[in-house]
C-alpha cells in the first residue's frame, strides 16, 4: 500500500458566542429513592440516641416549592439533638455516575468539568450561621455557606487529587451551625440535583486572561485596600512578595505575589478588597451598563475565575488545626469558603454564572477577602497570586484537522493517524482508492481531544489508498 496523507481543510469561519451552552449530566436527583444516602458513623449527631440525623425523600408540593431543584423529589435532612460541627450523612454515587465522574476527573482539559449539587438551607431566623462541608472528596474540604436559602456547591474536577480507581465515590457532608432557637430542637435542609457540568463549547479552545499577578512596580500590591465597611480592615498590611526560587509555591505567575500579614489572634474578619477595573473581568461583566444590557447568567457559564492562595506552616501558638478564606463581592458572598491546609497552595475556582457582583463599588468589579482560623497572637500570613479568567466558550476560527503523523504497517494492516484537533469536536476518517470522491468511511464519531487526537484501525491492504480526516460538526 502506498502511504499518502491527503488533508481536507474546512473553513468554518467564526461561530457566534450564543452557540455556547454548558452540557449537564444528571448523576442523582433522588427521584426513585434515597438509597444512595446514609448516615455517617464518625460520632456526632448520628451517634445520638435517638440519632440526631434523619433522611427522607421529599416530594415537591407545587411549582413554587423551593425545596426541589430538579424533577419532583429531593433528599430532606433533619438535624436535631445538638448544634455545631458533625459529619452527618453521605451520598454514594451509582457505579454509572462514579464512572462518569472518574472519566471527567482524568481529563487534562483546563477548567472543563465541574461537579455540582444544590443545598437548600433553613430560612432566615433559624441559624446565626451555617455551613455544609465536604469531607475530603479528591482532597477537598471546602464548605458551602448558608444564605438562608438555595446554594450551589461546585468542585472543579481538574484541580482534584486523584480519585480512587475502584470502589464507591462518596460525598460526605458535615454540617456546622449556631441555632437561634434555645434550646435547639431541629432544623431541615434539602439536597438535590447532583450533576456533572461540561463548560466547553464544541470546538472551543480555552483562553486564559491574567487579571492580576502583582508584577507592576508602580502598583506592587495590586490596589489592595482595607475594607472597613463591616468593622474590619484593622488587622492587615500588604506587601509585594518576591519568589525565593523557581520552586517557591507562593508565586504561580511571574516572580511576585501579594503577601497579606494579619496581626493578633485568629478570628473572623472582612479584611480587604482587590479592584479589577480595566481587566477582562470588567469587560465581560459590563457593570457600567444598565442591568438589562449586561450578559445574562447563561452567557457567563463559559468564564471561570481562578486564583491561588498559599497557606503557611502551623506556628506553635495555634490553638487548633483549622483556617479558611472566604470571598464576597459586596453584593453576595461567593457560595463556598476555602478550607486551608498547612504549607499548601490551593486554587479557588468558580464560573461567573455562580456569582452576583456589586455595581455600586468604586472601582468595580472588586472582590473582598475574609479570613478566619485558629492562629495565635503572633499573627498570620497568606499569599495570593495569579488571578485569572478562563474562557472555555470562544470557538473563534476552528483549526483544520491537519494530519501531524501517519503510519501504516503492511504486515498487520494497522493504520495510525494523528491530527490537530479541538476538544469535544467530532471527526471522521474517510478513504478512497482514487482521488475525486471519498466512498468509504473508515470511522465516524471520533471525539477530539485538546491539541491532537490519534486513531488506530485495521484496514484492507490495497495497491493504493488515500485517507483524509474531516470535522463533522
């Protein structure tokens, strides 16, 4: 067989941004049963007599019932007997759902897959504060914070520690709260719509826009300013941090980061703000325009906002082993707080459709930073870097499927073709013995990977054959 690689180049032109839409795969919505939910055995409320946690299937009472967010059912969780932190229950994904999550978590595509679920917290007047904390799924211990209603938890799967290749995948949820009722009797929360979200538009190549990395010598701390509106802003000072070497985990873009120094012992505080006027984030949000002229939530799914936080080693005067950082736009708190760890860098990641921004701040948009923890009277230090916006919906000019490698083994009939491809786009391979028409489809429905895709098949040995790769959508 004569080896030749004939390349078909398809000019697709610019596709409108409106074609972008997230793809959502439902994993669990408790429509058939709540068999996937069970009590934990780590002590706390489940160990009380009688148990301080009960689980039941809740049925939607009407179209305006806020306790169900998908279908007609949800998981109702009743907590009783005691307040404060307790690992209360877990949800075990089905084998099919777990396989989908594992496959998505193995993907190397940037900011592509998100695991989400909804929690409806008790209404205002039930608790002074409340959160629902994930216990170690892929190394994540972040906590969803109550706003006295619906909150959505999001886990960026490309940031996880490796998931176990076998066995069940469990979402273990611990609740922590301070009830207003005294003595406390009980409260209810609802869990629903566990889903896997693919943020990529067909044919999109992710683009990363650096918003702030503290490299400007004329503005070394990026405009960090004390926030005193809620009685905070009295314990922090700011300086530009310079990396000590290429392995310095505090710096993730360039050679600098923002170092924030906290004085005194740890307690909750709304400390400072960072401005993002004049950045890609401001360009996307369009907060200077009337509300009706700004992009709707559905168009903001394509944008993922990320930044890196480095937590220090534990000092001798810490009173316990916990710390977290939270964020607020002054219109609403970001849905979850980030659980810190010692001498570790973590990345906060959220799609813009999950955030409500204030349009009255000056400058705008801006982000407020909140810290809490058990550090001692000698104080605390955090490092922030690489605030970035990732666009996963810019299809732009789809590159042609140029063949980069072509190999045929005449003894085995094995054909291997590698071509330039776009993640999520579908391709087909055709063959012919005479150029002019392509009567034979060797394979269709090949899903492209980011960068390049390789396909291997066994084909008939003929005196002469030509092959081409074409995009099918």
